[in-house]
């Protein structure tokens, strides 16, 4: 689908997360920027949180301490910010594989900077509990609520199901909801420094392990 054929339902200011690298502009953090191999393998959760904190630091008055990098961002400065977040959202041997691990670390990070955030989570059941799985409508409502409150929404995808443009066991950051020319809703995300459109309906109907969504209010 042509990007120009998509209608914006709601979008945050995505220009804030344009990060200058040596050769191009990337959209949001990229865990491959880490030096350590384990961080490169498991750093998607800290990267997603780094995106959220950087966004809030530059859009909410008094939240500047949430990001040590100055806007407009350059890779080297943003990598320092990513490493600072890593100290609080530190992946286990299984990564940051629950929303509670993510929010516990995130709140410790913000408190260390004198800022209190309230986490909101929507957990999506595994295939075993598929019949009790939250509806697509509930998921989009949750994402919409987070975006209307001015916070990017973190998306934990434990298995990608039918989505070919998304890795499994992975966090990405949602910045917008779009409507395609066929009326289908999509989310626009930052994933490894790349902007992607994802079909949440396809994901929730096909994911085996489920996952979750997180945003913060203040």
C-alpha cells in the first residue's frame, strides 16, 4: 500500500525522534547501535523506553531530565541515553519479556530523575487463552488513549504470527494510528530505526504467544 494512501487517525510529532547517524536519518533508536553483543541481541525493550523518554523530555514541560541527549538528536548522544535506560530496564536471560519487567524498570528510571510516571498496561493472552484474548477494538482503543495523552505506546510482540515485517520476541514503539484506503486500521512504529506500518488485527488473530502494550501518564 502506498504511504500516501493512508489517512492519519492520530499521530504524535514524529520529527522529534529523527536521529542523525553518520549516513542517514533513522526514526527512533536502534539496538544495533549498542557496542555489547548481548545488548544488540536483547536491547529492544530499553530502546523502546528510550524512545518514549526522549519524546516526553521534549514535549512535556519539566520532563527534560528524562533524556540526557539534546534535541535534535545525534546517534552518539542518543546511544548514551539508551545505555542509561539499560541500567534500569535490564533484560533477563529471556529478555524484557513481560510488561511488568518493562514498567518496573521504567518507573525506577524516571524516579531516579525526580519524575513520577503512571504505567498503563494491556496484556494480550497466548494462543492457549485465545478465546479470552482482548479484541482488536480494545487494543486500538488502548493505543488511541495513550497517544491522545501524548505518550508513545510500547508494543511487546512475543510472536509475530502472520506479520512478515515484524520480528518475534521484540519491542517496538507506536507513534500513530493510520487508516488504509481499504478502511483497515494500522499502527505506525519505530522499529530498529525504521518507520513501519503494522496490522494489529492480523497480529492479534495469529500471534501464538501474545504480548502487550504500555503507555505512561503523568
